[in-house]
C-alpha cells in the first residue's frame, strides 16, 4: 500500500491508478477513498491518472488526534499533490471534501489545479443552528452506530425512484462509515457544520462543475449546490433528478460521464 507524509508527520494512505491527465478525488466525511473506486476505474480506463487518498482518521490513514480543521486538511491535500508532482489537476470533492477543495485553493493557489468539481458538496455554508449542531455532536459521541442506522436511508435516497443502490454496496458503505475514528467523525462534523466558504468560493479562479442531487438531505441543493454556483465565477451547475447524497453510487454512470467530459475541457 502507498502512503505519504503530511506536514506534521501523519501518514496518509493513497491509491494511484492509470496515467494521463490527473484527476484527484477528496472523499466525504466518515468515508474513505474506497467511495471513489468506480469513478477511478472509469477514468483510468479512459486515459486519465486517477488519485484518491484517505483523510486523517479515516480509512487506512493515521489517526493523530489532531489536525481536524480545514487548514490542516487542505495542507494534507497539498502534500499529496506535491509528493506526486501533479499539475493540470481536476480536483473533485464530495460533501465535506468540497470544503477541502475550496480551502486548498485559498491557501495554496491554483498553480497545480486546472478545474474543480464539487459533488454533493456541503459548501459554501450550511448555516446550521448552533443548538442543533451541538445536539448532533452529542449524538455522534454517545450513539454513533445508532446515528448511522437512522440516517443511512436518507443518505442513499432509499425512497427516491432514481436511487437504485445494490444492497451489498450499501453494506460496504456502512462498513466504511463504521471504521472511521470516532474522534475524527466528531471533529470533522464540528468544523463542517460551522464552516463558511462564501468569500473563498467567490474568489475561485478556475472552472468549476457543480453536481448535486435535487433531494440531498445532507447538503440541500438550495443552500449548497445552488449557492456555490451563484458564488463561483466560472461555474456550471448540473442537478441530478431524484438523487440524494450518494451520487457516486446511485447515479454512477451519469457521474462518471460528467466527470470524464469535464476533465477533458481545455
């Protein structure tokens, strides 16, 4: 397995498939780079280099107990791009990963980045009532497994006609959620609920493709995808009908096609 070192010495797992123009994937909170395997295989088979890594405290990466804020997480991403010496990157972030993409651009600029894609991203600002946020964090600390049980169906879009996800893929996703460090889960939720990327989004200077489900319960279209499209100067919003949060599973073929086409744009 391949690892790279973050600036503070944390060892982070990554996978690197294919060759050609690079597409780098940032996964959602609670999950790992496993979520992107279908997209990586699709792009690697079509002339792209597909790279994804596990955020600290997630998947196979170290859990240092620190660094769960967007500045450090963006610096972790920068360390990967520097390690692999990638340029002309299509940078893709899902859910919380969208915030890491935006913060990376704010802290490290766009010298290595050609374009970004935000997939079901929670950016730019969820605007959650602090009392609700506190209650959610308390629930995660004391009953994380129950929270996963209660919210899995919403995430998959079980009640939506377009969200046909095989049972075993749902089980694999839940297993991924359950292996995250509880500390990382709580702290990443904390920073994500409070994050405000509105100013940073308005200063993005590369093309952005925003892909969002119209029934996303965790990043509602009106306050997430649509607002990002309104703020980012050179952006395009594509709304997936009858789609919830897990677009990489429920709308795999459409997502693969849209990412492939976007990665080829000049």
